[in-house]
DNA sequence: CTCCTTCCCTGGGAGC
DNA sequence: TGCTCCCAGGGAAGGA
């Protein structure tokens, strides 16, 4: 599932292929543009130069430069669970059956290569919004919380977010308005690394636990990016490569297996939290912090 | 404001 | 072999 590390990897692989290129053609095979009609979409994107490719939360933002009579636009993609945004060399066929069947939009570039949008589940969406027009930004993007890998995301910042919420930790980590970019995989992995039970009320953490969670989620995200993301089913990066982090998952998708922490005898359990499967080790992540021997 | 539920969509696996 | 059922899950919307 594309979460922050996967979306970041897609952006990094697409950036050198797209920036500086001009879009010469737009083919919309299915009308999955959320906020404008196909004809208007093609007219507004065609002929534009790509000025940048950036990530915000789980969104990919392709910045289209101004052209005569047209102010700059942002072309915004959300991959949801099964979306792919990939670069294909000139004349290349869809690289696998999934893309052959579920490619919904193709952008041709001035070097005759293509940017293809595919989505097996048809959940993903494209938005085209004027660069500086806040009311046109998709609500989920407008309401995003802080980037967890940004320099300004300190343990103190995380503490102030958790302090105000009584909901289970797992739900707060999944809330994109609290912290941007975590999904089911990295929420579970972060909580396991921090030794925190997913049902603990967010506001119940002491300062040491907040610091542990802050360290853990940043470490998990950084390591996943370094591995090119997690491929469980359909995820590939902008050049069609699978991620490698699935081999390093400690609890996610490992229900009934031995906890991955060396020496731990625990067995990974699964519970549902807010309708989401949640994986944890009952020994590493006790319901309440064990009482420490003081002095 | 916070929290909770429902819906969207397809493929793949389990079970019969 | 083929059928049904259920699950995966992020975000939007609506209600309490």
C-alpha cells in the first residue's frame, strides 16, 4: 500500500524523468479526474512544462508551469491502495497485466516517453488545481498535519499532537490531519518499535514514550525509503521496481508468527481498530507500561 | 471539535 | 471446476 515511503520513492524516481519535460499529449481512458471534465483536463495539461515533482503526505504533486494565458497548475495524484504512477520509455507496452487492464490515463512527453496512471482498485484520484488557489485543493491535502521527516517535527511537536487526543494511538497515527503520510503498515511498525500498545490512549504517553515513538516512526520511515518501500501486492516505484522493505516488517501481516525482535518469545496478534487490521506483539507492546522499579 | 460508521472498487484466497 | 463469501484499505461525507 503506498504510504509515505512508497510515495516518496515514486517521486524520487519520477523527478529526473519528468522535470524539464513538456506534456505533448493526454489520453484519459477512464474519467477519474475528480474536479474537472476530461476535455478541460486535456486542454489545461497539454503543452505544459513540468517544473517540479514533490510529495506532501501521500499525495504526489506535479507542478505544471505557466504558459501564455494560463497560470500555473498543480497536477495532484493520490495512489490510495493500488495506484501506480509510472514512467514508460517511448513505445513501451504496459509492463504487466495489471497495467494493461487498469491504465486510466497516459501523459505523453516531448521525448516521446510516457507517464502512465494505473489503478487496479479504481480508488485513486487525480486533481488539477490552480497553483495558488486554496479552495481548489482537495480537502484531505489541505488539512494535512506535519511531515514526520521534516526538521520541524520534534518530539515536542508530537507530544502536543498526542496530548489533545484520547483516541487509541493507532487511530491518531492513521489520522492524516495529525501526522501526514503514515498508513496501516508504518503505524503498526512504528508502535512495535516504540514498544507501545496500539490501543493506548494517545494522551496517556509519558515524555519518554513520546520520544520513543518519535524516534521509532522516523526510523521506520527512513529505513523503508532506503529500501524503496514495501511491496505486498501491487506497489512499484516510478520505474516499475518493487520495494524491499516487506522483508523487514516486524509485525505487519505477520499474525501468528514469532515476534521479529531478537530473543522475544511473543507471537504477533491481530485486532481490529477503527475497522483496520492492527498487528502487535503482546510482550513487546503491553497494554500499559510496566511499572518501573524506581531507584 | 472529536469520534464513529458507511461507502467506494477489484482481485485473490478460503471454503464448499 | 466453479461458485460464493470475505478481506484488503485511505479518504470523504454525514451523524452523534
